[in-house]
C-alpha cells in the first residue's frame, strides 16, 4: 500500500506524489538491501571458490567479466527508464524497473491496472488515484515474484525435471507464448485509436524483429539486450515524423 494519502486524487500532477520524500527513502532502502546482498554473495563466492578449484585470479576474472557483461542490459534498461520518468516518477522507476522486475512486466501491469479504471498511462485520464493503483499493482506483482521464487522454486524444479523427460521443448514454449499473448493483447488494444498508433506499433515491432535477427546473425548478444530500447526510440521517431507530416487527419 502506498505510504501516503492522495489529497487531490483527481489531479493529473503525477510527479507531485510520485517524487514524494517518503518514496525516495524507501527507494534508497531497496538500494541498501541490494548492496548488502551483493557484498554477501561476493564474500560467499570467495569462500567457496577454493573448494571448486577456482584460483583467486579466475575468480577476479569472473567478477570483471560479469561487470562488463552487465553494462549492456543496464544501459538498455536506463534508456527505457528515462522515457518512463514522467509516467511513474523517479523513485518508482528506480525500484520497479531499475532494480526489481522488468520493463515489460512493470509497464504491462501498470497499463492493465490503469485500464481497469478506464484510464491510460500518461494520458489525460492518468490521475494521482490511477497512479496509486498502477504503482500498487506493480509493487504487488514484484512481491509475488519474490514470494513465488522462494516458495515455488523447489516445486518447479521437480516439475521441470519431469517435463524435460517427456518433452524438453515445452519448457521454452510455454513462457514465451504467455509473454507474447500478454504483450500482443496490450499492443492490439492501442491499434484502433488512430493511424499513428498503428505506425508506432508496426515500426517498433519491425525494429525489434530486425535487431533480434541481427543479434543472432552477427552473434552479438548485446544487440538483443538493447533491442527494446532501440525499438522504442525508433517507434517514437517514426511516429513523430508521421505526425509532423500530417499523414492522418485529426479526429
């Protein structure tokens, strides 16, 4: 539950509540927990390394490789987060998108929550009350990720082993199909609104497909990590050009 009361729930000044000091305090608290976790994991790795035959040099190389490999995904998330600051505010963007969860899940959950109130993220109906509901939906979803990981991982591990013996392809198909279904449903809901929505959808989808194909063809995984950010920018750019050119008459 959000740690504040919305005194003007019908106001569209989202940043007035999205950047409240209490949310900054909570966001910094999350950062502190992650820093402590990182320290504990590094210390545990150093303690266990000799038992698995890893030298100190190999361990440092592994840490350095991991740090470098994380730059691409981190910058890709940061690129997308910048576009969402006006929608969710800085504290929520930092915690819900930068640290916990994913851009796709968080924005999808927020959009669905806003839709239940006949509102649209970032639109004229996006009030402080809608922001509170969307933020709560994202937070509950993130909490369920943590709880499900803690409770269901042992159960899923046993089920995973059984399914792999029957048909290993099922494990990869089901999660992918669920994600595609969820995001296509969200995307298709935007198409009837205007021709510009169609242009944004199609251009972003094509850009994403091209970057994924390039990543596979060139064997460069970092392109795949950046594909979402690139696709968003291209979709915005193409839509901006089409609006400037007046391709569709005003409704």
